[in-house]
C-alpha cells in the first residue's frame, strides 16, 4: 500500500517536472522604465499560459537595442525607438510597437509654495537655459500672482545617467524653444546650459535633490511622482490650457496623435488638444518581422498581443503608468499582426 | 650517501622547482592582467584617440549630443575629490589608529576596532544614499555656511552651496576609506617594539614626544602604504560619488560647486552610449583613470621613498 502511494507521488512529481521543462522561455532586454510593468504583466501571463515564461532583463534602453541587434534576445524594449543607423545594423525588417506611456512632472521645492505653481513653455525653457535664475523673476511672478515667490536662486536638477526620461524632456524643450534646439538639442544625456544645475542618479536621485534643496526644480517620471506624492507644477499646453500631470492628461496627449510611428520625427511632446499634458512619451518594444524560428515567433507574437491588450494595460494603469489609448492599441495590434510566423 | 637519501633530495628539488614555477606563474598572471587591461583600453578608445588627440586632456566640453568630448573637468573632479578624502581620512584615520594602538583601554579598543572594520563592509551605494539624504542637507545647512563664514575669503570656500558638490563627495569618500587607513595604521603602529617606547619614556619623553618622535617615524612607511591603498579606492569609487557630487562636468574654484569624476561619467553614460565616438571617448576615460591611478600611486611612492631616505640619512 505504502509502496503504491510512493510510486504515485513520484509519478506526480515527475509529471510536474515534465510540464515545467516543456514551457518555452522567451527573453527580452532593455528599458528600466518598463521593468515594474513587465515584471508584473509577464508574471500574470505565465500564470494563465503555463507553457510560456518571459525573462526580461532591465539593462537600459541602449543595451536592449544592442542585444536585439545581436539577436541574443527575442525582443528589445526602449524608451526611444531604434534609429536609422541601428535599423541598418539589424539588417532585417523590424516591427516597433508602443507598449506603454509615461508622463513627466516638473517637481519643485519653493518655500511657501507647496503646490499650484504654474509654468509656461517659455518659463520652463528660460529656467533650463539659465536665463531665469531667481524664483521672484518677473516672468514667474506674473504667471503666479496668487502666491508669493521668494527671492532665492533656482537650482536646476536633471538626471545624471543617460536615460529615456531625459530624452523626452529635452525633446519637449527643443519643441517649445528654438534656442534650446540649436544650443543644446535632444538626447539621453545632454550638456546642461544652466550654471546652477546638478545631476541626480535616477528618479530617486533627482527627487532627493529637489526635496533637500530649497529653490530646486526637476523632471520626474509621473509614476514615481505619484507614488511619492511630489509637488508638481501645472503646465500650459499647446492650446494655452493649464493642465496638471495626470494619467488621463497624458493619455489625451497620446490620443491626439493616433498614427503612431517609430520614426525619429514622431513624438507626442507638446501635443495639441485642450486636455493634453505636454511632456509625455511612449516606450517601445521591437521584434523581427520574420523570426528565425516560426514556432517561437508565434509565442512571441501572442505574448506581445496580450501585452498591448486591455488586461495588461490595466495592470500598467494600476502601476501608475498610462494605459495606451484604444486607437493606439489597435494600430499596434495591426503592426504586430504583420509578423510572419 | 645512500640511494634513498639521494632520491629524497632530488624529489625535494623537483618540489622546489614546481613551487617556484607556480609562484612565477602567479606573478605573471598579474602582469598579463595589467597588460591586457591597458591594451584593451587603448584599442577600445582608438577612434577618440585619433579624433581628439591630446586635446582630449585639456578641453572642457562634454556634449554627447554634438559628440564633442574633453576630459579636463573630469580629471580635475577625480583628483580633487580624492585629495580631500585623503587629507581628511589621513588626519582622522591616523589619530584614531594611534588612539586604538597605544592609548585606548582594552575594553574600548576591541569593540571600537571591530566597528571601524565593520564600516569597511558597508556597500558604497549605502554610503551614497546616506550622503544624498543626510550628509548633503547637513553640508548645505550647517557645514558649508560655517566654512563660508570663517574661511570665505578663500575662493575654495565661496559661492553658493547646493549640498551636493566636490566637498561633499570628498567627505563621503573620506568616510569610506577611513577604515582602511585606521585598521592598517593601527596594525603597523602595534608592530613597533614596546622596548622603543619604554626607552623613550625612560629618557623622560612625554607620551606625545614618544608618539611623534619615536613611534610614528618608525611606522611612517606602513602608514603611507595604508593611505595609498585607500587612495586607490577613492579614485575609482563610482556609485557613492555620483550620488553626491552633482554630476556637472565643469571646473569651478569653489569646493561647494558640483563636479564630476571619470568613474562616475563612465557608470552613468556607458549603457546608453550608442555612437562609436561616444563609446570610444568613455573607454578613453577608463584609460585616463588607469593612468591617473598609476601616476598618483607612483607619486605617493616617490614621496615615501624620499621621506624614508631622508629620515635614514638623518640618523
């Protein structure tokens, strides 16, 4: 009797092992911004699809693109789409789809102004160019007549490490200020022109600088700012409306440009529309249109279709990312459908 | 001589030979590592070496957007932050070592030594976070204003303070390397024979005179060695520095101003360096860090050697 139970148990264990090894592992690498979303989403996916596990390495966008080009991963993820030179190196047709959205708040530490600071594109560019150097500058006081801005100097905080967050923010500055575009430009790390500027590592580094330095201002990812209830400025958008950085406002900015493309010229900063928040950007996933192993390709396609569909997008929303607008979901899904598997 | 003894002798000779060969191999491995490192750094930075030439050393622009790279502010930041660290940790570390070796009562010396060694095991990212959230505000609110008030006539203590900056980075580095300086110096001081101390005291010297005229001169070489070892850690430290130095590639007279170091730039930008010239320039920074470390080490050794020779000839 006991023997039979043991044998049954052993069979059960072997069976479990057997089904464990038969699951296919799909690998991805790239953006650190995507990591909390991907970790949770892919965990849920494996729960409902035990035949697939997704292993995502958050090594940074540039590293993700590099690994993707070397074909050491099934998909890459990046806050900035692959550029022409990188696509040429990949030497095969690549599909790039948006998978999630992020916004950036301008957080600040001005004694006596706990919230409600208003900033125009001109004021933001002036501050980051180093032209507006004190909080009681006429440009700022005229925008904020109801609060008392102190006579202290402005300390500009930025990310010290190369990051997609900096790319989106400098993209915004370049789109609202011709001077920024010609003097500084857009990039994952740039040469910051304001004399009183300091760099912090990661969102937490910039947030730390802002908290500890009276007079500081800096850009922080929306998700981090919401989780840590950071003070956020209300910005004037392209149509002249004052908008706070919220998930719906970022989503409105994205929805205003329904035709999404991975070209360098495409960006949703400074988007049109009364409700649109002006500093926002997509995060992208890239796959080869013709995967070397068609069976594997089918699984990758299914995972990514699931990732941009409603269930995964609501996971993203719960983690304070901005879920993709329906029209963007549809167009991303169409691009994915062109994968040849 | 019996056959057996002869055989034993030859076998022991063989063992010796094998032993020496193993030792030699171990030493050659180090040479190979250093050589390989230097080679790959030069090979990896060939494009930027060709493009910028020697101007890389004295130009100050670091602009990834326009692909203009110059390392001067980074070299400056690396050397100055390490110098501040060495001055502070050399002073306090040696004082602490003297206290622990010769003055502290045993029940205090043991736990205190243990705690100092514990400090060496704290990861640098913890130092960095502590520096950002505790030290930086303290520097901005208390220490920097105090220095400005008392020594503000010196350009190095003037100008606005943001909390993060060159001085804060130097202080964090000092805290990180003080265990090395203290623990090694204490061991060196403890090896000076007790007879020498007794002889000095019996001649009527005070404890201060015994320490400064007998013990410390004898332990000098070892203490310098400890400081050089610590300096190596300060020069190459990355995470803790980048969190508190402000990350601004600019040379400023004031120590309160933000600065940047070679190691921090590499850590911050390498993962996203997508153009060839950018990646090459970052590897060239690695090469410079390598050269700066070798030169600083060499200079320190030269200093010890000259001090040592003078003290010997004075006797």
